[in-house]
């Protein structure tokens, strides 16, 4: 079972993803910066506090949990986890994600 033997690597990868996401969150939607980002910052288009991640991290966690639980890719399980995350933290999601989740909840298959 690769998830158990690679568990430490998976946790490290998700942690790195969350940190990178939080560092980049204030710049989301802006043109690339020429200045290096060396610390957590606040604000941005969505006015996040320093260190807050985005829906990218929430969705990556949903993917990881689904892969572990289903022992592989299961589109219906993954979509349900994504929708649960959206309902729990709607402020993290943009209009495109909301539209997709609304379509799936209306009966459109994932």
C-alpha cells in the first residue's frame, strides 16, 4: 500500500503546498511580482489574513482523502468531498468552483 509507505512524503507535500498557497494567496489575481516573497503577507483581492491558504489547499486535501479512502480515483467520492469543503468554507471559493458544484448538486454527473 503506497499511501502508508509514502505517508510521510504525502504529509510533507501537502504541508509544502499549503505553505506555498498561503504565501501566494495575497497575490492571486495580480500580475506576477518581480519581488521575491519571503514572508507571509495579508490582503490581496480577497483580503485574507497572513498565512491563510485558499481553496487550492482545501481541494488538494479532498483529493488526498478521497484517494486514501477509496484506494484510488473515484470521481463521485472526490466530488462529494469537494462539495462538503465548499459548503464548510464557501468564502474560500470563487464563482467558477461554485458554478460547478451547483451543477453537480442539480444532477449533472461529475
